[in-house]
C-alpha cells in the first residue's frame, strides 16, 4: 500500500512541506472563524505586551462617578445641573465639551408641570392678569431644565458636541414610522460628512455600516448646537471592542462618530470629508488630519492603556468649584458616567471593565496625534509571504536536521516571527497576521516529524533487513542511528580490508557431492562470518569460497586495523575447530590464506539508483587481494602490508616477509606475516628473530650466512614455510648471483 501511495503521490519531504503551506494559504484566504478569533486574541496580547502609553494632554474625562451620585442624587440628574456643568467648563476655558450621554426624552420636572397646569387653568377661567402671566412665564423658564441646558449649550464659549446612536439594520424594529425617521434625521442633518467623493460609479455601491434610523436628542437640545456624533460601537465576536465605525450610512447619507466630531470641533470646525473607492472607504479627512480606515470604514483603536489612562475628574468636584479653572483651559472634556450600575461596561484588550467614554477618548487621541493601528496595503502579501517562507524554511531544515536542531529551529522561527509582529505593531502600528504563519510553522513541524518518523522507520527496517546479513547486530544498530552514511555515492576514507580464500578449493569441491559441498560451504562461511562480526567487520561479499570484509565502515572505527588483525587470527583459530568437526564427516583438511591492507579507499553505496551495494574500491583494496594470494608463495596463513603494521605494532608479533612490487605498479611494499598477539610463545618469538636475521643477510647478498640463519629457523620449526622458501632462494641465488644492482624486490605476477 505504501508503495502504491508513493507511486501515485510521490510523497517526500518537499511534498509534505508544500502541501502544508498550500493548506495554510487556503485557510488564510478562506478565513477560518476560529482561527480568525485566535488572531484577534493575539492582537490583545500585543497590546498587553506593549503596556500603557502616555496619552496626549488635550483630553480630560468629566465623570459621573459614585462620588457624584452620592452628592447630587441618583441618576439621571435634573438637566439644570448639566447646564451648570456646561457653564462651569465654558468659563474655565474648555475648548470642546463632548457628551457621551443622550437626552432622548424631556426632563421630568414636577415644578414645571405644576406651573403649566396653573397657566392652563387661568386660560380656562378667562382670567387676564399681566403681572401673574409674566410671573408664571419667568417661573416656567427657570423650571424648564431642558431649556436651561439648551441655553447653556447655546451661550457656551466651548464647542459642544452631543451624542446620539443609530438603530442598525437587522435589529428587530417593527412598524417603523417613516415620518419618525425623517424627523430624527432632520435633527442630526448637520452631523453628516460634508464632502463625499466617489472615485467611480461603482464606488457608490460600496458596503459600509448601514443604519435603520437614528435616535437623536430632543429637538430643544439638538437645535442648540450643530455638532453631534453617534457613539455606536460594535464588538467583535468575542465581545471585545477593537474597532470603531467611522462611517454609518442612513437613508443614503453618511454620518460621523462622536469622536470625529469632537476632533473637528477642536480643530475649529473644518469640513469632514470621505473618499470612497470601488473596494470601499479609501480615506477620511478633517482639515489636515487623515484617518486610515478599513474598507468598511472602521478604525482599529490604538488603546493607550488600561482604564484610567486618561485623567478622570468627578463632575461633583467640577460643580463645587474644587478643580482649578486652568485645568480645563483649551482642553477637550468628554462627559460620561462611570458610577456603578449606570455606565456602559465595555470589554477591551486591556480590561473586561472599561468605561465607554474612555474608548472615545482613545479614538480622539489617535486622530489628534496620528497614532493609528492599521493593516497596511501590503499586509496581505506579507502574511502570505510569511506563510510560504517560514513553512518552506522550516521544511528544508527539518528534512536534513537532527531532532534537536529541528526543535531549536522551529522554536527560533516561531519566536522570531512573534517578535517581528510585535515590533511592527509597537513601532509602526502595523497589524500583521500572527496566527496563520505560526500555525503553518507548527503544522510543518508536526507533519514533517510524522513523515520523518514513518520514513525513517521504513528506512531502519530496510537497513536492518539489508545489512543484517553482512554486519553484526551492534553495527547495524549504529547504522540505523545514522542512515546518511548509506547514501548513494562514495567517500574517500582510510579503512582496512581483509580477503580470505580456501587453498585448493577446486580439488576439494570435486571430491564432494553437491549436497556435501553446500553443507561444507555453509558451515565454513557461517563460522568465518561469525568471527568477522565479532570484530565489527562489514561483510562486503562472498566470492565463491573467498570472503571480502571491510573494517572501519560504515560505522567509523579508529582501531579498524587492529580489529582486522584480530579477526584474521580468530578465523585461523575457528578453522582449527571446524577441522575437528569435519574430520568425522570425512571432509578433507583445508587451509586458508588471509591478506590485510590498510589505506585510503572509496567507500559507499555504488551502483545504480535501483540496485547498489555498499562496498569499497581502490588500489588499497586490490593490494589486500594480492596479499591474500601471496600466502601461497610463502606458505603463510596471514600476510599484512607495512601500512597495516603501522597501525598495529607493537600489539602483534609480525615478521617481515619481503619487499614486493605489485604487478603494474612501480612502488614497492613491505609485507609481513601476522604470527599472533604480542604475547605469543617464546619459541615463536625466537623463530621470528632467526628469520629476520636471515632476511637481513639475504638482502646484503650474504647467501651463506643467510642460509645458516634460515637453517637454524627450520631447526626451531621444521614446518616453517617462509624459512624454507628463503633457504631455497639462497641456494639458487648463490649459484646465480643477481648482481650488484639487485634491490631485493620480488615482483608479484598475479593476484
């Protein structure tokens, strides 16, 4: 099934990474509600991590707090007290007074009702008394709180901006009176955007917040000032106020919010303008100030901090003249309620309890100081680029990295991107998507980890199956941990190679039946292979009765030459054991020859992409093969080169056999017989000493002396074939001297 899937889909690390990135891009473009909500939460975290910022000094909040309620009585107060507040703030030099309070119905005043009943009664009785009528008229004026407030607004030196709200389309408003809508709109007619410019005919159909009808202040108060703005706020799905609508359409007219109208009044009353393009609102402007908004006309609020960031002053303290008059000089004063039980609680990124009028203060401050949060025009491209680059970078690294490196890189990329988004948020006011790129990072890490686990387990299984036949279990385990060593291709390394061969195998095989031959070969090869595995050898191949083994690869082994020598000695010891076993089976006595060389060679998987073998190649390998065959000349069991001796001396007893020249090569090589570990029996040490003395005389062409030393060696060990070989050479060369230019080199003519 896995092969079918792989052939159909070509699943690899690149496919996994690309697929994850494409899914991330699709989710980003489609907009997953849950993930979009998570993104909003990350914006809140950016606010919290940034902390509070010092706001401008233009804004003061006049709050109807618990202290004010305690002194002035329960809310709502008689509007005469609010008229006093307007007078006090105006006399104190306030530049703008904004009301986050609505005056929807006439003020309930029993005194005014009584006066008006008396007037009605006098008219009904037909009583005509000018003095009484004047008195009642003056009393009515004093008792009419709505008029008192309207008069205070009218004479105020400060610009007064009233608040109202819209009923938004979609609300349940049955039996709406069209005449009522027209009357309400007339009361706020001057609160519209003065200049509306469409870039095309299609722009006239752009989507903005649309209202059913306004709920304006009573006519008497509304007519006292032309400045008014809505204080509607629309929370996100989680109830948090992050945006404020800067444009609401009602009956084809566009209206501005309380905050924008306050800024306009503070700037001296320049016209409000809005530019609308095909895709939505392009720009808002008041005088020299420009306000960046989203396509639907909403502005992301750049909160200055927690509740109380802007100064709060109790209305009761203002009415009682407890606040220095210079406090309000040239200030914007926003009036609203914060007392327990009467003010509108709002949820913001900083707090779940936040006064609504302070949200307006934040928006006003943003506009006055041009300190906005916004989604730049390039934000969408940036978000998608982040998804692609972060995902691709991590995928490339994970494809080759070790687990710790992969985890470290994933965490580093995650932290870097979070830091980058936070930095741009704080320093540039740019709100970039954090959720989707980070989720793609996580998804790439998880998917690649699963993919690598599955593929590595499959690879480990393949390695175990492939190498268990020619490597020891411990070496296979090491390779499984680092499978990269088995990539197709070779690397040049210093290794040791061992070749072994059965002497006279052809003759032996001819004397055995096929069944006996198979049994013989299996028994022999199993025994020799077990010895090789004991010394961490790589069983390179069987070539008939010959064995080729490599030491030091694929798992590095600094003592590869020592292992090769010990393995060779172990093979001879094991051969003694099997000879005893074969004797009862009437299998002929056999001898083997072993050649070992150490040197630089190419090692790796060699072959085609569909079929390859892990093997070694090079002159050093060829020399080992020739040394194995050279045993026939000297009658030895194990021959090693001078290069191997350099790695194992003095751990082993070796005697120099000859100085040879390989066929086709000009360089000479000293070869040695491996006689055993360094602690061999003394008679073997003596034999090696006599032989070495004879070899020295032999090279000086002192044939008689050399012959004597070799003869003495044969007395110590009559079966010592190397001594017999040189004894015979001395007798031959004594009869036919080689001449003064003889270098003592023996040229190898075969393998």
